[in-house]
């Protein structure tokens, strides 16, 4: 498509490009701060042609978002843009007021990262769509409504007529992001800018949204800018790629060339980050520990049920967050738990640690059943069982310094230590997680996300626990930081013989850190396998779907993978399907699947709950 | 929305019962009795008085009798304001007090919220400083200082309004009391609105609406204002309590024959039926305005409405 312009010499000025929808020339963005001006974007020149998708990739802070926010006049109050960005004949830089509002939303549609917070909470989806249609297209109320419904259909929102009446909080994350795309497309813009549109979504939903963007690109000549930190995410969508670092454009070219033969070393680094990492050397790969003494942690038939209060005078609805989950962990072993949001991963983590009470089943740690322990015994046992949380900064007390946070477990469990001894332990803990001693006096708001997560790890590790539960420990961090935290956890594990229960929706991370993987769907276990086997040969249709959804940084393979993405989202746990809960999304579902949930079969270290896996294998 | 309203209204009666029970218990637990101040009353006469008013019965019997009477709208006789029933006293004072309180709340909302919006939209160092200064003054000055000051300026120097007192059916006598009562509340609401709107204007959904080319005016009016008013609506509950306690002082300062004096005097006199009557009236008022605040929150935020 757009990249097929070989007649233009490489030295040609992009703004001369007649087919360009957007031409950016020497655009710079600076922010005035009390410490002087900070240059966020330096002298960027690029263009996007009609019907083309430009992928812009870079880590957070590379200026990739600010570049496009500047064109839309959306910079923070202390930001200044210089240079030129032309949309057709219109110069965008310096445009203000009504003239600017005739461009944004009309000729350029924008989709933001977090659909949770980027839609106005008190207006229905229909009202937000109609607002754009009436304002920019001058449609009457009825016409706007009909058009709004058509737009939701175009982005494959299920049940569009009903969605129009719903508020953002009533929609799933995927549906919300689709609605946001529909709103951005409402006035039929020539250019759609999507800024990390899939970052906060589950991997399956991410694949669906990427497939949607690939489908929309080029319809009515729509040009697309896809901004992301993940090279793989744009492999199936983008025609050309622009790589940014420290505010500068360091490489640009057709997607195949850039992904296959990157010229810049930094692009190679990004590509490495995105491709599946080699498994970390795991200490006790062969189960020597198991031979020594069986399971350290044994979970039997664990169930967690809630009653969700109904509307007025309506009976409460039972909600099964977790049903019949069993697992065993040998000392020193690392088990990954994967599944989409709502699969019961975090519920399992909390129930295992008795941070919430299970409705049925048993959790046995080193021969002692947790549910029967009285609170002093349980408290004493807690030093063995520690957890780190998803939100690195949210899980730290904002009124305590780093040293106080790490010291607190010692005050409970190591009462014989005096202040000097505690300080020494805290200093060691800080060093072990790679934090400078100078950080000890800081408060959480003065830390970066990565530093915050290191503090969380130090707090969990200060008592030398034997089981560490990690509940999505890296999903709130950006890619390079994720890698650092994952390798830190790997090191700690090897050095201390930790048993690890690692919960994540990020399969690549699980693959790197875990020996075995348990796949959950809607509160049920569907497959258990050694990590290498699961990734090489998944058996359960759901595991297959999860793995197929992982984007691959290969422009030849990824379009086909996106084209094969299946529609569908997990059903509501308030109203689960009968029989196998996965059957409503399963391509292989048969009549028997609707009757009852399949028995768990286990052999040769692999387990599965599916009637048909043998036929499908 | 209707369901939310019905649910809240259904919860009113039990809440009121708790208020009645607690205040009944507390006033009886307080030392002293209604006839302590009577000079030269022989123990026999006092016993007769207590029997007459049913005060010699066991407490739980008195409580049940009171509830039964209450169910018929009978608040009982005042023990100290002889020849008046509590109901008559309330009927005299409540219209004045309720008008004063509701006008003050309305004035505070109508003045405070637009002022807060303006302060959030037109920011400058000078404006921010004046907002902070006025807010500090408005909240620090007690109404027994503001009241006389206003009376001094408008009543004595300018002679526009009466200094104090009351004539039935004349709004002029209410103007200064309403202003005195409304002023600190308006300042608090303005501050709250300003801070809340500034925060909402930084929200991602406002940026995203801006990216859709929704003009600034519509952006504020349709996308930012409702969420920004949420904390303001929640504040209406505490604001009611503030107005009620404030009205006791303001009525005294301006010599208004409202119900405030009955509450104070009734409590000092251990005039049990009068205190109970006043507590119930103020309780109902507080509950109703809290209900209004809840409904306002439900209207402002669909997530609350669906909760």
C-alpha cells in the first residue's frame, strides 16, 4: 500500500509526498519545568500516506506519544511544540480554538491507552457517539442514533443497540476499547491515531483489537498511526515502522525490513525484548526436591464463592470465583498461573495465603492445613508465605519511608532484633534487590514503578520466606523494567531455593520464570503442563487460543495470526455456561460439552479438563 | 434511579427509630430532671407532678408509651412551657427555621458552585490568591462575628435592613440571617467545587473528549461538570448538620423566633418531650437532605446508581 512508493528517492522530502495525509517536518516538543526546559521530542520528520499504517515504537519516555499529542494541541500546559505538522494543507502546529476543533475529532481520530478512564463515565456510549456525529456531521438525533449503531457494528461490538444505552462501566475492557475506536471513527477522519490501544488489555483481547485495526486500515483510505512499546504488536498491522528513542527518530522503514534487518542496535534490542526469551537456567529442573519430600504446598479442590447482592428485593446471585482447583508445588519449584482477567488467578493467590477465606477445599503448607490454624499460629506461619502485588506503588504505605516499609515485617516476626540489627537487615535487603542505600529514606511517591516493585520484593524477602506468591508483579511496569524485575526474581529464586507461585497474564514472562504452568478459565483449571511442553504443544483449545494470541514480531507471520483471531470474550461469572465453561468460545465444542464440566485427567505430569483433546491432538 | 430512591426511602424509618431510641436513652441518662429548678416543691408535690406526666413509670414503659403517641403524631406536652404542646411549639418555630435553613443552603449552592467553577476555569496567580484568602476568612470567621458585622453595615450604617427581630410574612428580616448562615457554607462549596473541577479537567476522559474536538464550553458543561459535582453533592449531608447547628447561633444573634431556642432551652431544662420533639424534627430534616444528596450522587454517577 503506502509503502509501495519506490519511485521516490530516499532523499525526497516527505512533505512533498503528494499522497501523504500527514507530513511532519522537524517537529520538536519541549516542556518548561522548574529545572529548565526538557526536550521530549527532537526534530522528528515523518509522513503517513493515505491507507497506510505507520507503527511508532519506543519505550516509555521516548516521546512517541508527545509527538502526536502535540499535533492535536493536547500537550500539557507547560509544553511547547515547534516545527511543522501538516494534515493535507492544514498546518496543525499553532492551531487553536475552533479551528483546531475542526481538525481533531473530524479529520484526526484518537484512541487512548486506557479505555477504562478515557470514556466519560456519566454519559452512555450512545451519547458520546452521537455527540461527535451531531457536532461534526450535523446529524439530527434519530440519524445520529442509527449511524452510531452502524459504527458499533463496524468495530464488531456485540449487541450494538443495547450498548448504545449502556455506560462505560457496564462494558468489558475490550468492548470499551472498541467503543472508543467507534467514537474516534464517527466523523470519518482521514487519520486514526491509536496510542497504546491494547496495553491494558488481556492478550486475547489485544489480538482482537489489533485484528480490528488491521481490518479498518485502508477502508475509505483511512491512514493509521499505531503507537506502541511492543514491536510485535505492530507486526501484523503496520506497513512502515518508525523507531523512537530519547525523543529522536532513530530508524524508519518498511515493516519487513525493520523487523528482519534492523539497522540500529537499539531496534535490535527492542526486537529481542519482544521475541520470546530463552528460559532462565532453572536450578532444580529435575525434581530432586520432589523425590526428597513430596509437595510443599498442596491445594485440594479449592473453591471460592461470593454472593453478589441483587438489586432491591431481588435475591443475591451466587458467583463462583474459583471452582475445584487442585495443585501441588514441590519445594523450590515455580508454578505459573495464567488466564484472562476474571479467570480467578488473583482469587487463587489470595485463597492460598488465606488472605481471603475459601468456601471449600483445603490448602496444606508443609503438612499443616491453613484453614484450621488459629490466628497466632497463622501469623507465625506467615513469615514463610509472602506475596508481592501488581500495583508496585499502590501496595506501599505512602506515609512510610522505604526503610520503614522493609523493616515492618521484622517488627512483627523478629522481635529480638534491636534497631541497629534491623537497620543492617534492611540495608542487606535493599542491596539484594539492587536498590541504592540512599533510597532508604525516600517515600513511595518519590520512586519509579520499578523501584517500587523492588521495595515490594525486598519487603517480601526480608523474612527469608519459603513460598513467594507473585500476583501480576510486572504487568504495571514498562518492558525494560519488566525484564529487570523478572531476572531479579529468577536470581532470588535460585539463590534462596524459593518456591514460587507466579500469576500473570503475560505468557512470555511465565515461560521465562516457571517450570510448570496451570491455565485457568472462569475459575476452573483447564490445563496443567511443564512450561516447555505447554508452549510447544498446548492441548486444551483455550491454551491454544491464548498462545495464538501472543503477537509475534514477524511481519510475514503475524498478519495471518491476526486474521485467525477468534471473536468472543469470557462470559460473566454470574451466568456461566453449563457444562464446560469454555464451550461458548471453543471452536471444537460438541454436544457433550454442554452437559457437565469435563473430568480432570492427569498423566505424565500433564493435566487437562477437556472431552475432546485426544481427537484434536 | 427510582429503585435507588425507594431503597433509600425505605431505610429512613428504621434510621429514625434508632435516632429516637438513642436520644430517648441519652436524655434520660443525663443527670437531673424537669422539675429540679422548681423552688420549694415538696417531695409529695414533685411525686404528683411526675405521676401526672407518667415519669414515675419504669423507663421501658415510658419509652413504649412515647413511641405509641409518636405514631399518632403526638409529641406530648412541654413540661416547662406550660399550656403548650410540643407540637404547637414546633408549628410556631419550624416555618421560620426551615425557611432560614433551606434558603441558606440554596443560596450557598447557587453562589458557591458557580464561584468555584469560575475560579477553576479562570486561573491566575492573583485569582488563586484571592480565592484562598476569601476561603480562609469565610471559614475562620464564626457566624456570631459575621452576623453582627453584617447587622452593623446593612442595619446601622446603611439602614437598608432591620438589625434583628421578626415580623410574620416579611422577608426583610430573614435576609441578613440567611446571608450569615450561607456565607461560610458557600465558601466551603466554592473551594470544593474548584478543587474537584480542576482535578476532573486533568482526567483522561476530558483529554479524550478534547481530542474529539468537543469545544471547551461543552467540554466543561457536559463532560467535566457532573463528575466534578460528585464530592459537592456528598458534602450536602454534612452541610445540613452545619446549617442546623449554625441556625441555633444565627437565630439567637438575630432574635428570630425559630426552633433553635427550644432545642437549647429544652435540653437545659430537661424538658424531655420538647427535646425529643426537636431531635426528631432535626433528625427528619437531616435524613431528608442526606437522601437528597444521595439521589444527587446517583444522578451524577451511573456507577453509584447501578451499585
